[in-house]
C-alpha cells in the first residue's frame, strides 16, 4: 500500500462513543480531539472529519458537540434509544460504514478512530477498493481483526500524553 505523503486526501471518522468509553474505563480521562485530528491527518489534505456522537441528555454535551465543530469535525448526532425494559442503545456502526464507503471514491486514506472489531470487514473492503486504511485507537481495547485489516495502526495507549486530556 502507498506510504503517507502530503498530497493524500484523508477522511477521519471518529467513533466518539467507542473512544469515550475506552478512555473513561482505562484512564478516567477524556480524549483530546484536537490532537487526535492533527495526528490522524499528519499534514495531509483533510477532505472530511466526522465525529459520530450520541445525545444522551448529559450535562455539557452541547458544549462538547460545539467544541468538536470548533476543532474541525462535522458532528453527526444520534439520540439514545430507551426500550420498554429500560435498556438503552445507540451506535453509529452502520452510519460510519456507509460514510466510509461513500467517501472511498473521494479520498486516498480513511482514518478510522475506533477499536470496534465490527469494522474489520469494512476495512478489508475499502483496502480492496484501493483506499489506505489507518486505525487510530487504544491498543489494549482494539479488536485484533481490526488491526489486521488495516494498513497501519496507531496505538493511542503508547501516547497517552498526546491523546488524553
């Protein structure tokens, strides 16, 4: 696969729920999305940066969403669903996959910021289509099949001071 070069067109897709829960469970800290975006782009041409977030009616979430926009992310917001039994669910897996496939004809590289193994097949498909796939997530909570399906993997665990607030 092609190495990184300044003329590459890059899309950054950040699974905010996955990153949030991992950073909270491992470190009780938040993600530095500004550093995450800078490291994901690495001086290349940013075509699109999308943060997929869940509206859970928690305090300060609107400030967080606004901060993401200020940093350079487009936010896609989904409301959390509460079921009759009280259980809650919200994820962006299908939305992220559809956006990645749609963007594939417009970028050279997709940087997927998630450790979710469900994206391994997506990565394999995009690589088959000639798109470079980079995964940026916490190694100790990233599915092995996702790392194997990517062209490169950046382990956020090795750079806590860069990626965590």
